[in-house]
């Protein structure tokens, strides 16, 4: 995987190479690795990084999958509830207490509906 372009920065090549390795192993990619793969097409993966066509398709498919994962992760977690997340992780889960809370919420919903 050392056939990089002359005008390409050495850091760019190593990022793409690590992204290719991770994609082939189906490991999570970082945002930088997804961006670096986004700038590469299948032809350059085949020519510059000596991948076969099925390998290049696998890498590009995994990159799309990881972009979707990163998007979903950023949408579902905005970082505003850090203290609540740490507190809830520290508390033990009591199954009977959860059932009581659910029953209480169901009662509140029925009360609101009958008004």
C-alpha cells in the first residue's frame, strides 16, 4: 500500500491505509478516516493501494456504513446530559422499582386520557 501520489502528504496516505485496514477488519472508523476514504474512489484504491475490486467495494461499503453510524451517534448524543449519564450509570438497576415506575406512568397516562 505504498503507491501514493507525489503531491500527497505522508499523513494522508497513512490515514487512508489505516482506514483500509480497519475497513477490511470491519472495525469502527474515526471521523478522520471516514473523511480520508471519502476523498478516495474505487479506482484509486485498486491502483494506488493495490486492492482487488471486491476488496475496494468492501472498503467503500464499510465507509458508508461507518458514516451512517457516526451520523446516528452524533444525532442521538449531543453531550448535554453528561452528568445525568454518569449518574444513571452509577445507580444500580432495581427491577421492581422499574416496574413500579412504569405502572405509575401508565396510571398517569390513563388519568390524562379520561380528563
